C-alpha cells in the first residue's frame, strides 16, 4: 500500500470535530470551546457548511444523524427528504432500463429544476437534534454561519472547480448565478463569496426556529416561487413534513458492536450484512491490498448491492426484512456464492445517488458522539435558489428509482433509499470510533472498508481514512491508486474488469477514543479538517489555517 499522508490527525481531551471544510470545523470547535457538547459542535458545523460548502449541503436538504449520548443511549434521526404529495411513480419520462442511463429522464427533469425538488428535512432535523441532544441555543450555533454568510469567505479550489463543472445548468437560474456566476463567469479560487440574503435567512431562523421554513414566510416564498416555475411542492407538504426518530441497526463484527442507520438507508443493514459475510474470511491473514482480500471484498459488495436493490426502501412503504438481512444465518448462505477463484457476474444493481454530500463526525469527553451525513444531492442540488433568500433547493427526487415497481420507486410522502453510513463502533458499552463520508453508492462500501482497516488490519485512524478503496456494484471493479501493480494483475486474472480511478467516495471523517483522548482524522479526498479542543484551546489538525 502506497499512501502519502499529507494531512495530520488532531488529538484532544475535551472534544474533536471533523468536517470537510476548515471553516465548518472551526464553527464546531467554537461551540466545544464555549462549553457546548459534540452535538452542538456538529449542528453549528452543518449550518456553517451550508455557507462555505453550498454545493454539498443546505437547510433545504436531507440527511440523518447517528448519536450516542452521554448517558450511554443511542438516538437516531432520519431527516431525509420525502416526495411531494403530488408526486407519482410515472412522473418522469425515462430514457433507458439499463446502466449507465438508468436514472436519466427526458430534459433531466429529475435532476435539474423545480420537479427535482423533494420536501426538505435538514432544517427540521438539525433543530430537533440540537433540542434533544445539545446544550446550546439555536442562536448560539447559528452565529458562525451568519458571520461567514454576511462577511464572506474565500472560495476554495474545490468549490470553484465544481461551479465550473455545473455552470451550464446553473446559468439557467438567475438567483444562483448572481452568487456563483458573477458577470457570467464562475467564481475562482480565492474570490470572496458574500451571501447577505442568506445571512438574513439564517438570522430569521435563529429568531423564529424551523417553522420559519415549514409554516412561515420562508416556506411561503419558496412554494410560490417553485410553483411559478413548474414545481409541485405545496405549503401542505412543508407543514406536514416530519422527521423519523428510529431505532439504530446493530450487529457484531469480530466481537465489536457496529451501529448504523436503519432503512431506507443501506448504511446499516447492508454494512452489517456484508461484515457478517466477511467475518467468515481471515482478512487479517490475507493482508490489506492483497489479491485475496480485494477479491473477497469485491464479491461481497456485489451481494450487498443485489440485496439493496431488491429489499431496501422506505419501510413505511415496503417490507424491508432487516432481521433476515442482518442475520449470521443469511450471511452464511450468501457467503457460499463467493468463489475465491473467479469473479461472479451479476445483474444490474445501479441506483441514482450523487457523490456530492457532506459528513460531520464529532465527539466529546462526556461520551457524546455524533456521525451525521447531510446532502442537497447533486452539486448545488436542483440549482434553484429562491429569490431574496439565498437558499438553494435540493434535487433529492433524483435519488428515487424513476421506473415504477421497485422498492425505491416514487410514491407520495415516501423517503428515498440512501447509502449514507454514519457509523459508531463500540467496544463493550463504550464508543471506540465513529466515521462517515459522502460519496453516493460508494459511501457504505467505503465505510465498511474503513471498519475493516481498523479492526482487521490494525490501522491508526489517519491511515484508515487515507487507505485506497475499491468499489463495484456488479459492473467493473473501480480501484484507487495505491495498490501494487502485481496485485492488480492478479485481480484481473480472477475475472475482474478493472477501472483505475483517482478517488472512490468522498472525504472521510473519523474520531477514535483512546486512553482518555480523542483523535480526529480526515483524508485527502476533500478539504477535510479535524480540530481538537483541550483545556479550552482549539488545536488545528491539518495544513489549513482558520482565519
């Protein structure tokens, strides 16, 4: 394995936060230093990320949070988006029944513009999580985000590069273009990005709470604008939205408890299913990055994706056999389908998520841990911004299967299937490590590989998040740089068609508890930054300076 560790972990005794932008982490660290807990830090970071990482996350978005509280209890909230009441399984005109165009619809109606917008859950979920698990006020945690929006921040190369990539579709929407395409040109690295309208929106949320969107002036403006340009979301859709407080999915891997999200996410069920399958192989003896270990992980991923497509959907609409899928008996049965000598051909298991998401991991000395993944789906969501608000709207309808008759097909009020994998791993009754990442269908395979890296291969947190990844859902085997060429040739001899790629999934954030301290690590795949707090002083754990 060849890894260039160009980032450094952050170690602290009071708390640690890891996000995919230094200003997001700075906002969270400010809460820790002010006496807040890990949940306060995470929610402050998320609001800040809506300003400085707007292509990934927004208050009109979707996500989930996996929380371990200081009393030892586990709490999970699903604040995913839902389909509007007027949505139907046949609302889009599809162009293909096979990969790679399975998710495409005519005129990209499920991707760009008003018909791609789902009923949002992020603002409701963040406020509820803060109220139920945090210590600080909504006004407190919004303060950093309001400052970044009102005073501006410097665009990173990551942000400016994504603006360039989506400029043609973004240019269709004047409000969005004002900020990100000034004078018709994409913002550049180092440009000052000021969002005064959005700062006012956040100030009103601090004053009036989430009902400013779900029952108030912000929601009314949004509905009026969407319907004027062909959208179907109504005031009733916003008023009737509700989060789901659910039970986590739990499994055991080599004696450690792995806790993840329930359906409609694959991040709990499929991760535990695949770990159960892999527990029958001696991965430690195989070694990281060997022909045997890559082969068996790839074959296990295929099994997980097959079951994801067949079974995983919104449990309010479809029967998801969680007990069966997470049982060792089922894993024993599926394991028999793996041939160590040859790759297996599988049917198309494609699904339609975007890799442009964000993740926050935080922990504190009292034992509070939060792993939360949030999104507006594609870069800048639907590209629609509501005039006068600075608020970008999601395109989460694109996550649904646009073809009728499947577990993840569209239905009014339904939550779409997700790959989000905010995981917490326990040793006995105590948290050992927590992690998560963006990356669409590459999320839960990457999260699972990080768990293996720590448990089977004994990697420290920095190496575990940096290590090269593999991914397949039945097509060619994607593989990051860093594996030996002789290993790749061996994999090809077993029948895998290889596709060497720059990266798989997004920037992972991990926090590990050890010996009275916490270590936060982020990887090279994004602008990730861990910040640790000890004795009231915040210490930065990467090459970035927070100014």
